[in-house]
C-alpha cells in the first residue's frame, strides 16, 4: 500500500507557473509507475503525464512543451512543473501510482489512462485566471 499526498496548488494568472509535489509514503516511489491527472466538472478525469521506472515519459498533447514531470526517488516525491498556464488548466490535480514499474495504458490524447492506476492522492486545486 502506498499513500500519496499532493501539494503546491494555488491561484495564478495566465502565463504563470506552479510546481506540484506528490509525497509518497508506505513504499518506495521507484516501485511504481507514477502519473498526474486533472479533473473538473466538464472534462472529467484526464491524464496529463506519466513516467515509469525506466525513465519513459508520456505527456498529453495539451501540455507538451509546457509541463514537466519528474521524480526524486531519494525524497520519494513526484513533481509536476507547470509553465505557461492557461485558464483551461484550471482543475483539481491528482497524482496516482500504478503497481509495477514499467507499464501503463495511454488514452487517445497521449496521456496516461486512469484505469492503469490504483492509488490516488486527495488532490490539489489549481486555478488560473485570465
């Protein structure tokens, strides 16, 4: 069992940046595929980015070139650096973990599919004002 706690959300103007963190406890982060998702009432839950233990990274088309996912195994923490934020990025952001370290499914937008991930944090809110 792994527990995930996100932090770093907040309010920012369009064009600004935020860095989200996801601290894992209970197990080593390196044992899992890790991912970030967003959820809002219109979009539902969408995969943003994911990485596996080998360093393979995937991004949804909507965030390529703007968001960067990274993992610090020594700190057992996953990060999402978000640059050039847009109003449409406003959502609750969740980190998630998948058992096994090398595989997860992708959705049609190129991001991780939520069905591959069994562990979820409580979320952190990101609000971008235009």
